[in-house]
């Protein structure tokens, strides 16, 4: 992408959010043409609108990019949860939430992603009959 990820919305400021479909923790390339996420904010002072400029260098469509605009009257340190919802190509409903604090960057931009996978060569669990 063209810019580095940030970890907060500046008080009274604006950031751009990019939502991408992943499979097994890896971004799906190319993104399906039908992939159209929706984004909401738990903070009524944060407006979510469609983006008008691509910050990904063509990696994600504008349908996957959103402007998050915080009101100048918001409270520094207010908690916010940005939630993206979408439907995967197989029909699975997807939801992801990004928790942040208005005006305050997270102590670390790093996080964890977890997934369960079958162990190669391991015996399958017995089915109770």
C-alpha cells in the first residue's frame, strides 16, 4: 500500500480505512469484484464515508476504502470500535472489529491473528454415535 498503517484517528482529524478479504490470514489477490464491505463506528462523533482516492496503489478498489472523520468536538481518549462486515465469496458472513482510542496511538502497532488448522497426519477425532 502507498502509506504505512496508523493506529488511531486524530482528534478532529481524518484517516482512510482499507478493508480487504483474507483467506488463511493472507490477503486474497486479486480481490473479488463483488467484495463490498460495510463499515460502522461505535463513536457517534466518527463519520464513515466512501473514500474518493485510492491509498493502496490499485491493490484494493474504492469500494473497499472508507474515510473516517472525527468531529472536532469529540473527546480526546474516547474509545471507538470500527467494525467492518462483508460476505465472503462462499457466502460466509464476515465481521472484524478494530478497537482504538481517539487521538491516542496504541502502545504498539502490532497484534496477533489466530486460526485453527488440522494437524497433518493426525488422527481425526472420533465421532460419538
